[in-house]
């Protein structure tokens, strides 16, 4: 794509083109970032978006609490229930799914901490800034505290409109409104 991807513009590509977005909201220069999604164009309109992530499995300390929390959040973000079994459940969005499994008793101590080796946080796209605002209100109504409330909704930096909070195991969760999600939706019309 000549000239690179420009922020705050609709994506227009040649028919049949395959577009790889290296970092949504940034120019196409790699800058050491991993590819986030592939968009396939037909007649100049984005037809499909493939997230380059198959699934993530998260061990949880209390399956019922996690299912109540994650079920609510993931449904709000457009995920649908996918699998359910005695020790776990999953939700799917397109080709990607998230799995939550009850941690065995012997692995419950020490509890999760994002500062240790391993996962720091999970970040999800919101459809819009309005959805970030709606989720923020719903989180407060559900008794969930926001992380970085003094910097909300720009705790991720200027122009990064997001809400940060924790799941029942204190895994940090981010929901971010990206100009790219709006552009991809807008380019389909």
C-alpha cells in the first residue's frame, strides 16, 4: 500500500488486495511490532478481518466468579459462548476464542500477579468511545474499581481512549476505542 496507512482515514485498497496492519492506528512502518490483523479486500471494500490469534487460555481461581464476570464483558464486546464443560468455558469472536479453566488446588498459591513473569493484561477493541464510556459506567454499577482513575480515559496516553480494570483474579483488562475499528466498520458500508 503506497504511502502507508494514515490515521483517521477510511481504508481504501485495490480490489483483491491483502492488507496487513502491523499496529492499528499507526503508520505501516514495522517499528518492531507484530502483525495484528489481515484485511482482505474485494472491489476495494474490506470483506474480512482475521485476527492473527487463534486462542488464549486463562487459568482462574474461581470458575463461577470468572464466568459471571467474563460472560458479561465478552458478550458486551460481541463474543458468543463457544464451549462449556465441568472445569471451564470459552467465548468466541470470529476465528479467535478465549478459554477459562479452573486452576487446580495445588496451583492456587501464590495467586496471580501481573508483575510476575507471564501475562500482564488482556486488551480488547471497543466499537467506539461511547462503548468505552458505557462499559465504564457498567463496571462501576457492578462494583468494579477502575485502574488509574485519575488518568481515565487516557491512562494509556494521549489519544488512547480506554478503560482499565481487573477481573476477579486481578488480571488487568483494557478496553480501547481505536480509530481503526471505526474505519474498518465504516469501510464496509
